[in-house]
C-alpha cells in the first residue's frame, strides 16, 4: 500500500507542476521534495508517471519551473556527493533525482533553445566546491525563482546571449570561476560512483559518525573489478551494482546530446559532455575507465555452467556490464584522423605512463587505452571480449539452458576501438591463434545477419574489424590453422582451415545476402586478397564454393592469379577448381565489346531465366544445429546509417618487401567507380565506349596462361590412366610446376585500413543507433526528436 501511495503522491506532484501557470518558488521545499524525498519509485515508474507530452508542455509553457526542477535535482545530487550518502534516505533521494533527470534530459536536448541550458553558469557556483545552487540562497528581496525566471526570459528573448551573460546582468560579473550546471552534474555523478557503502565497498566498518570522507579517499583503491591495473576483486554486492547501473544510465543520457544533432564530419563538433567527463577536471577518470573496462572483460554470463541458472537466479551484473560497455564506447568516440595519433607505437617499450611517451589526446579515456602495454592486461582483455562474443555460439545438450547475452554489437565497437587506438594490442591479438577466437564469432554474426536488413550495421562493423585485422601479415598466417570447432552456421560441412571458413561465409554474404550489403563487397574481397600471400591449401571445389563465383570482380581475379603465382603445390585445390570452371574464364576473356553483341546478350538474359537461384547457389548439407539466415520480422525497428567511404578512402596500399616489412605506396587513381564500388552492370541505354577499357583491366593473363598449360596435361593424364578420382589429379597438380611458364608476379600489395573522418562519423551514427535500440527498459530516447539518424521499420 505504501508503494501505491508513493506513486500517487509523485503523480500528484507532476500534475501540479504541469498545471501551474506561475513560477514555483525554488525555496518551496515542501513542493519540490515531493519529486524525490517522499517517494520510492523505480525508474520504470518515473517513466510511466512523467509522460513525454507533459514534459514538453512544461518546457514550452512554464520554462522557469522546468529550469528550477533541473537545478534542484542536480543540487540534491551534489549534496549527496558532498555528504557521502550515509543514510538510506539520502541514497533514495539521489536515486530518485537520477531517474528524474534521466527522464527529462532527452527533452532538454531535443529543443535547440534549451540545449545550452546545462552549460549555463550559476552565480556563486564556483569551481572550488561551493554548493551548486547558491542561487537559492540569494537574498535582497528578489526570490531565487524570480532570478531564474528572469534569466530565462532574457535568454529566450536574446538568443545571442548565453545564460552566463544573462546572469552576469544581475551584477555578478566578477564570478569568473562559475561552474556550468553540466559540469557540476557530471562531477557529482562521478563522485557518487565511488561512494563507500553506496556504489563501492567501504574499507572499514563505518557508521554515520565514522564514515569515510568521499573527498579524501583514493578512488583508485575502489576500482570495481580486478583486471587492468587492479589485482583485488571486491566482494560482489548486487545493491552496489544496481546503484552503479542507475548512475551510468544518467551518464549515458547526458552524453546523448549527440543524438539530437545532425550527422557532421566536422571533427571540431565535439560532445561537450564527453569532453569534460574525459578531461583532467574529472579526478576519477583513471579509476572509472579501469572499472568500466574490467567489469566488461571480467564478466562471465555462464558462471559455473549450471543449466538454466539464469532462470533460477537474477543476474544483477549483466545490466551493469551492458551500461558499462555503452558508456565506455561513447567516451572513446574520438576521431584520430584529424589529430595527433592516440596510439602508442607497437615497436616502443616503456611503462604505461612513462614521461618519455608522446603526449596523448585530451580525452583521458583514449589516452589511458592507448597506453595499456602489459601482456597480462592484453590477455585479460582479449580473453574477456572473446568469451563474451562467443557466448551466443555456445551449444548445450539441453535447449536454452545457457544464458545468452545480447550486447555483442557494443563489444564489437569496443574491440574496434581497442585495436584502432592501441597498436600494441592489435599486434598482441595477431601474435597467436587467439585472434581466431574473435574471427569465428564475427563470421558467425555476419552469416546469421546477412538476410536481415535491420542488422546492416552489424554486418558493417564485422567487416570493418576484419579489414583492420587483414592489413597485418600475421592475420593471413593465422588463417592457416585447421578449423575444427563446429559452430552451427548455415554453411556446408567442410574440412579445411579458417581461411576456408572465411571464404565460404563471404561467398554466402555475396550470393544470398540482401542488396543493401553490396557496398561491402569491395571490403570482403580486399580482406581475402590481403591474406592470399600467406594462406595455403584452399578448400577443394566439391566440398565448398571457391572465390571463383566472384570472378566478375577485379579482386577475386587478382586473388586467383596471385594464388597461381605463389605456389602451385599449396594451392592445388584452387587451381583444380579453376581448371574445372575454365569455361567461365574463357567467357569472361571473350566478352563482346561492340554494342550490338552486348544488346543481344542482354536480351537473351531477359528471356532465359536463371537456372539457379541466389539462395540455392551453394550445394551441400548445412552444419548440424544451424538455422537458415532469416529476414527481419515485419515492423522491426532499425536506425539509419550514414554512407560508408569507398575502399580507396578506407584503405591505403602497402607493399610487402622481401624481409616481410611493409611500406606505404603513393595513392593512385582508383580503378573503381567514384563511389568505391565495382563497375555496375550496363543498362540498355548506356553507351558501350567504356567496355573495352574496363575489360582491359581484368587480370586474366595469368589464369589464361595457366589454363593453356595445365588443361592439356590434366586431360592427357585422365585419358592415359583412366582417372575418375580427383584426388589423383590433385596429387599431380601438387607435384607440378609452373616455373618460367607464367608472367612475372606483381609485388605483394596489402590494403591497410586508414583512419578517416567518414568512418568516424559512421561509427558515431552506428554506436548511438545501437544504444537507442538497446535501451528499451526504460525507453530513454523513445519518441524524442532524434536528428543523428532516422528510426525506421523494416
């Protein structure tokens, strides 16, 4: 009954606020305390009892009341951080203010006139720690609410003035150290995230009289989880986890101002909330970064592996891990293409915080990430990310007996940031076969999402990670490891290496994926070509498809040619497939170039139906336990994405020298279309003048020479020995040689990913789109006027 009365009183307070036409005095504590002091509402209750329409109505009709509500809520948070939240009542007030601000902030951000509100300053709220709302203590016959309201009237009447200017007109020009409301809010939240007995375990048995002073403690001793830079694992406390989750939700809401700005590639448009939070003003930056990273990487959703344990017990750690991962990737949203590189060179040595290291970026989170260097820390991070990414792939004898996480997209963005900002970590990942623990889950997600238009972003991030990894020589070397783990994918059963798995999945994406994936084809083929000089022993033609079905594209022809160049023995399977499919190459080499012949071919193609559908172009039995890739359910929400740069903007060419090192090459005019895609199919009305130039660029010389030499030999041995078993032909090819018969091989070229503003903007759009769709309980940003992307239904 008490809970029902509490909700009723809270709802009455909301109604009073929305119906009052006159400003409510800020000193009227009896009124304002109804929102936080006398209630015990959950965050779901707050969202249900404070409708969006009423928030907008107060914003438009009673701006001073909304301003006072925000000021008072932030003041309570500051007071809680100052006092240390020693009593249960103080903690409840802090949580209620947290939930209320989480509900209100999106509606502040969606209105351009209100967007600068939290960056206005308050007289007397100096940076030395003075109470935030000393405005309510102003005397002299003018109430604090009247001051606030007057400032807002001036602010709306004169948009060219900042709130600071308006307040300065009140006679407080000398207060140069005034702290904006947003800064006070962020500092209060970070203090509360390391508040003993509220969000962290106290190091001593404390009472109200002997409690630890929150401003005197070293928060590095209160890191939430063991891992990077911290060896002690605190005793789990679900109350602390719940309180941390509430505070992180508020932080994420503060950072979400970026959602309400249109996409822009201008790197100078930084998020002021993230910029301040990750600056030296935040004394908890290092322990907070370490806490977030360790909580994510140490999480094990399966635990001891007891079947159905997730149905029997509540997991309070998972919501915290999700929020931590989302806050972490938002704070690491940093465009490295237009500023000094935040990475530490992979060849240097030294301590993580050594003074001789080059100065990092102003974003301390990126700085700390780039300076991690100990192998045990790398191992902890890699194992943690690999364990979580592999979780959806776990197979059990009892159906649905193991817990499955849903935040793999956030993990993929985090892994990208780790590799992009810390080259030492990238080299560590590729140093051993542990990289395959990342590769297999990514290929699983790519294969599973290829038919689902609501998961286009997941396809892009997976491909981008593989493109980044493929730029290093060790990636191709690791692909030679035999593939023995049987992940239930909708692909034919095969025996081969991880390179085979990669090619098969890429083939599936290109032949049976939806049309919106076409911009990724260049990236897929570039990944394969990048590793061709290190990969050996491609799969046989009858067990799985080869890249030959992609032959209309330049990259696949380059791959086939390069494999023939490198070594006939180790690529005998692929060479045999080329021989079997020789008619395809002959047709490609003899493509007509005159308009009359091309028009006849187009008409013939229209009349003759395709003998094989795209979805059935792959023979063979799929793996046990797999399910076909399914399209999205009608009505599924998705967010729009900005266009990705072409492959020539995404990568730069590097040449591999004889000693294995790589050097960058000068950029050349791209052979691809201006959009970065392969030449599109010719339409009926298109001129044919460019067909000859396009055809001349196809690297067919090596393959045609190979067919000219080997086809007669293979036909002769089949006739002479009456061979019907292709294994004998493969043996013959393995022991054969093409030395001196093929053209001189070209130098080994690798396309390496290069940071660019276009990709940075894509990641920002994708990241916030994922966060928008994932936060549905409560729906923080639902039905608000988001500008960064569009909300669409499949």
